[in-house]
C-alpha cells in the first residue's frame, strides 16, 4: 500500500521532572530542564512504524513544531523507525503562545502538501493536557477521526478503530484519509537501539516556516497568570460519625 502517514511529535518537559513556576508567574521554568518526546506521541510513532512493518503504509513522516531543539525529538522518532522528518520552525513569543489551533492549522496544511492518507497523534500532551489537536485537525481537513484509539487496523480504504470511552470500548469504521489519536493502551513504544540512533542521524529533516504553509500562528489567547496548586492540608482521623459531622461543620463544608 502506498499510504503516507504523518505523525505529530511534541517536545515536552520530561515526565519525571518536577515542574516549577517562574517567579513572575508567566509560565513554567524550561531553561536547563530535561525535555523528551511526549509519551502519547511515542505511542503514535510506534503505531505508525508498526503499520509500515506490516506493509500497510509506505512512508512515515515525523512532524514537530518549535525551536531548533525539537529536532532532537524528531531524531528520536527517526530512530524509532520514521522515514523522514519535518521541522516547522516556530520560536520566541510565537512558540510560547503556540496552541492546539495553530498546530492543527500547520498539520492540516502539511497533510495537503504531503498528500498524507493518515495522521496519527497522541491523544494529548502531558504539559498542557489539551486533548484538542487531533479533533481540530480533522475538522480543518474535513476528515473522519478516531480518537482515544486502543487498536487500529487498516482494511482496504477503511480504518477500523477501537476507542476507549467512559462506558468501555467502542469499535468504529472510518474512511481514509483520517485522523487518529493514540491512547495509552494502543501499544508499548520500542526503545531506539544504538544502530538505529546512528542511522537516524543520516535521515532527512526538512525545515519549513508556518508562513511557507500559509499559516498564521498568532494566538487569540492570553495567559494572565500561572500559579502552583495550593499545598494539600494534612488529614485528621476521627473516632465517630458525630466527630466527623462536627469537623465538617467547623470547616464550613456542611
């Protein structure tokens, strides 16, 4: 099959790092902090590579938006098995305010330019937890979408997606081209081996700017203030139900 898959990969603060708010409360501290690929994006890359290994798709293209450092994230995707990368250069204030809508516009424009048949994204990023990019991208392209996917199978010109929903699992069939967002149980991402890491250094990463795609990345949102969550107060043990009711009354809860 000659299908082409675009996979979005986002550079985020590593999940093991303790997040610190800037002293001026304009955001979180990112300088000198370890970054890595968003875990849900790793799952998306793994699924795309598995589809290629099954010869269901021909090419896997990893896409990331941001400053020069995001090329490290793209290289990780290439080491996992993606064929080539696209770095959409966004820096400075534009990068700080880059949100799901702007990224969706970029992905939609790239999908048309690259003649992609499938877009696979992580269902959300662990930094902003928006869970919006996949849905917005599908809307902009007017493509079907299979969100929160725990199983994906290509059947001719259709995609069979098992979705994780509140009531359990839902199985849908959608026509290609389509957008899929990966949930936690879709697969277990592979570790990039040293030989593949070395091979990834020779794979091509194209550089484009949002303006080249006809996309305006200016944000309509303004962050007023970022605060750390309040510290949780220590709990107390009570001997009886009456003591519990009294404590709740004293705290103004009832």
